[in-house]
């Protein structure tokens, strides 16, 4: 038998109180996602700024020496030189006359006796000079003269002396010790007319003096020439 027709619905009861919020536990982390697709290539960057200049390289090695050049052509002939000096004057002989020549001896003919000095100069310096000036000396004959001179070096100094002919050293180099005493030297030399017989001296110690004096030429004349002068009006 259906009894639902005899049952009435009751009124709605009041709302119940809200229940406490429950907090669930955190779930586990999900798995990593798969890799995304590769992105497209980016645009090309702009050109960088110009770099600084590099250092200069080392010098190259020397090149090989060039070959010798060919000989140049002959130069043109130079102009004529000026006329030389007049030669020595000759003289009329009588058959027995001959030219004079000199022979070294101890006969004094010319002298330069003044005392000359030199202080602390190492190089040779001209101090005396005598010119051989006899026009009747035969230039091609052998003539000799004897040269003598005195030389002294101051104490603590050393001196040198040498005879020159026309600026060229031909005599022995003489050395003088520092004893303040004069020494005499003698040598023979071959000469021709117009030769310059000279004495050069030197001091090897700075501040000390050397001295020379009595520079003399000695010789004998052989085969006398005719009179070397004529009196036109007496």
C-alpha cells in the first residue's frame, strides 16, 4: 500500500554552522616540459671599429755589394801650367873654371845663435832656419854641409830635436834628458841651392821648457868660381 499520500512535508530547518576550512597537502611538482623549438637566427651585427696601427717592423738586412763600375773615359788634358822661375845664372868659363860645390867641414859659414824655447808642446815646432843661397853651387853636384846645434831640456822635462830640409825631417831624432845641461849635436846633410836647413824641437812634458841655440852651418868651398860681383864705375 502506497503511504506517501498520507505523509506531509515538514518545514525547512535552520542552516547549520559553516565547517572549518580544511587545507589539503601540496601536490607533487609536475614533470619538466619538453624543450621548445629552436628560435630563428638573429640579424648580423654591425662592423667593429678599425684597430690601431701595428708597430714598425725591424730594419731589413743590408743588400749585397754592387759590382764595380766600368772605368770612366779619360779626362781632357789640363791647361798648361805657368812658366817656371828663371834658372840659375851661368857664367863664362876659361876652360879651367868649374862650378863650386860644398864639402862638409868644421869651417863656420852661417849661424843662428839666439836662444829659442818651447813650453809643453808635444809636436815638432820650427825654431831655426838657414837658407843655402850660393848661385854658383852646381845643382847636380853632390854638396854637403855640416849642421851643429845646442839643445837643453829643463829639469823634470824631456826634449826632442831634429834637423829638417825644406820642411821634411831628414836628421836623427835627438832626445835630451831633464838635467838642464846644453848638449851639442852634429850631422852632415846633402844640399842644393835654395835649400832651407831647419831645426825643429818638441817638449814631451806639459809645463816644462826645452831650449835650442847656436844653430850653425859649416862647409868648405871647392873649385872657386869667378868673381861674384863686378865694379862698373869706381
